[in-house]
C-alpha cells in the first residue's frame, strides 16, 4: 500500500460555497486546487443539475459567484489586460462577469468602483452589495474617473507609511484595516446607480433582506471598533433607516429568519464569557428588547478542524424553518428549527459539514463536507438519505494507507475526554514505534473522525498519531469550554492523562520517542507542555502564544481575548497574564523545540514565537525557527501550496531527527 506523501496535498480538490439557483433546478459550488507552479490556488465554478455535476468556468479565478436569475451566474474576476493594469495602478473597482449555467463564454456584466461582493437580490434589477472603502475617501465610488485616479495616486504615494488612529488596526488575513470600512450599497443594474445606505464610518457585520426591509448589524466608530454592534433596519420602499438600539447586553453575530420572522444570533457572555455559545433571539422592534428564542448551550456552527477544507459557505439558511450547522461533541451536523423552537436533527453521520443550502420546501439539502476518512465532496440529503454526488478526490486516496482513528474515552479531572489513535502504516503489533501527539487550536474547536492530511502523512511515515478534545474544546456546552483563568490547568492534565491512557493501551509505542505539536492554542499548549514535563523527545510549536502580557497589546483580538481568557488585566491583574504564560516557565524547558510562525500572523503575532525562541536560545537550548514571509495565521489551512509543503517538511524532518534515533 502506498504512503500518503507531504506533496499529495497538491492533488486534493477543495469544495465550498454551494448555493441553489432561484428556481432550485440547479445549484453551483466552488472547486479549488493548488497550482504549484504559480504557488497559488485555482478556483472554478461548477454547476449541479439533475444530480449531474459539470465544470462551468475555466480561467481558474472565479471564487465569488451569485445567481443573477435561474439561468445566469454573476462572478468577479480580473480577466483582461486592461483590468490587470487597472488593478496594478491601485484601482479599487470590481468587475462582474455573467455566464449562462448551460455554458458559453462569460461576458462582462458591469463594473463597480469599489471592492465589493453581492449579498442578495432586492428585486429584478437591484442588488444588495457589501462594499469596502476608506473613510478618508468615503465617496470614492461616486467620483468621476479623473478624481478617482487622483485618490489612487495619493494612496499609492502613502503605501510606505502606516498611520494608526484606530484599534484594532489590523486583522489576521485582512492586513491593516485602520480607517477601512465595509458598508451596504444598493446597485440598480438597469439605471447603473450605486447608492450607499450606511454612513461613511460604518462597519458591516451581517445583513438580511426580509419583508421589504434590510436588517443589518454593525456600527460606526472613530477610534475603537464596537464590541457590541447594533441592529439596524432599512426600509427599501421609503429609504429610511432606524437603529434598533438595545444597549450592550448581547454581542450580536448574525441575522436570519424563521418563516419570515426575524431571528438574531448572539451571546450575552454572562455565564462563560467568550467561551459561551450563541443563542437565537427574537426582537420587539418597537422597543429594541431582545428575548431568547432558542438557547441549546451548544455551538451553532462548524468547528471540526481539518487541513483539507479551503473556502467557506453558509452556516445558517433561513426559510419556513431555520437550518444550521451545529457541532455536537466531535462532529458537525445539520439541524432545523421551527417557529415553536422545536429542533430536529437532519444528519447523524459523525463527520463535518463545511457549507450547505436548502430548497424552499426543505426537502432537499446540498452540502459540502467530510464523511469518514474521505476528503471533502458534495452530498445531497433527501428523505433522510445522504447521496454522494461528486468523486473528485476518490482517486487521491485510492491505494494509499489511510489510518482509521480508534476512539478512546477516558475520565480526567471530572470529565470524560474523547480522543483517538491512528496506527502507523504496515503496523506490526510486535514492533516498537515512535509517536506524535497533536493538539488542536482554538481552544474552542474540536478534533473529529475526519481526514487530516498532516496526521495521515505522519502515520504513513511510520508514527502512531494520537489526539484528544480536552476541556476548552467546542461541542459540549459552555461549562466544558470555559477554561477562563485556568489555561494550562485542567486542559494540560486532560492531555497528559490521555497520553498515559494511550501508552497503556498501545505498548507498541516507544515512550522515549514521542513528539508533540500543535498550532494556535495547540501552539500555546505545546509551549506549556515543554515547560512542565520532559517526557517528550521533541516538539514543534506553531503560530503560538508564549506571553499573554505582550499578546494583549499586539494581537488583533488581544485586548478582549487575553483579558477574557486569562481573567487578567494589563492595568490591575497582570499577574494572571504572567502565571498562564509559557514564557514564565522557559527555564524548565529541556525539549528540543521547533518554531513555525508567519510574519503576517496578526492573531498570534510573530513576536510571540520570537520571545520564547530567544529565551531558550540564550540558555543554550536546542531550538530552530522557520518564519514564513507573506503568510498569516491560516498557513496550515490556506497558505500558499509551496509554503504548506515546506511547513510539513520542517515538522517531519524535526520529528525524524529526534524520534528515529
């Protein structure tokens, strides 16, 4: 049987963003795959009709599409030489192309003078648009060409400088966002009129068209982005806007509906802070008062991790019922909720759902997801039966060793903790093997029984691979997820107890040849582990946190996340930051440690790795750091293809050096 190689990730196909056409006779989705030569990803639109799937576009840059009507799709692209030159010159325009779902050449539909995407259709001619702009030039979109070019020249002249007046001033994956906003626009395709309906300092979170109104969440600000955005209502007929202001009791996350009744997802954070799961609320629009409609104390989105998903899609779909993805224990499944708050489970296959859409009568659901140890594909759910519609990745794993995770549940610190073990290729129970412990990020995500390229690659290299969901993980409610003020406490003990259980059940693992690795929270925990035990022969820490004190000031989520999670405060409770910082325990580290980090990671900035690296290097500890230029916190999931390969190569070589002696 063939091994799964590091470079196999170049061959995988990634599916996302499935949507039905208005008449629901067709649907479309995005398929991406790596282009090693150009070191990027090619992206195509595929169409589904009568359960048959065919490729619609061929250029390979069509990642953002919208059904204009039953027969035509609009998508954004930069296709002509003129468009490429315009983009190089600093133009912020977006070009939309139109293509018939039955084929033919794509033709230019219209161009909008701002970076934007289509959110929804208002009527036959008008579209609801989400557009990005700079508050120094809020009217750029309606300036004449000459004036716009002057603005572009000014922006280009300032490209070597970054002046900060707001916070957060950057976001992971988005770069510097100081004075950048996202607003709502209405575009009339017939009159070619573009109108902004939010003010010139507004930042948009979510929106919904319902009963002749546009409901949207966001807020205007000049210095600090609002942590508690407000709900607004725009009357399409009258053009009037109302703020449905209800104070700072609930952090609003999204707007949706059940049977034409407005539903808001949000969290009051009263019990478990940022660890608390969202609830669904209704609202009295005359008073702005919110009322909990459905609060299952469980996540209302997909948080099952994998390194083989690229691109997102809908997590909630409104209709006669509200349809949503929810992570339960170790899997994400589809559920529906009716107007009486009665929930119904629609799937139970123990995998992960990435995106989905539902017909208006709720009888058919298309979703992209992961079932068993298969890569992502498109599936149809009808009459309770799941049918696989695509087979893009079947050949990728054919004839290769794919280890099936063997589940172990243990008792630790008052909780039952789920975990899994993958046996190495050509496993022989009479032999001894090295092993690698993997720790997930978040911490509010989960491992499930889904395909992980990294883990399967390690198994093909001859390692046992084991992993678990300690306290802090998602899928089991707020109490289980709430480790505020106790990072490195029960979670660390859970992971060590699980390690002990694995070693007891699998004596074939050589206890002197075990490595540990993880990213984000998993990187924090890797740093914590090597500062509290010497049982691991080596470790690889990725996009990690080492010092909560500095993290508070440099991360895009630092001021809120650090304070909430550690229960510390930069002004009065700095000791709480330090007690939970791996850097405090650097003097105890004896384990050879590899650092993997990206210089555009603004979630766990590079300085976090550098501080820990320097503390260890200056006391003569064995360390190595590989910094990826131009990458961010998502390196392992959506980084450039060559960078993803180099990352895995670095970790694999490090493990070989210390575990195969």
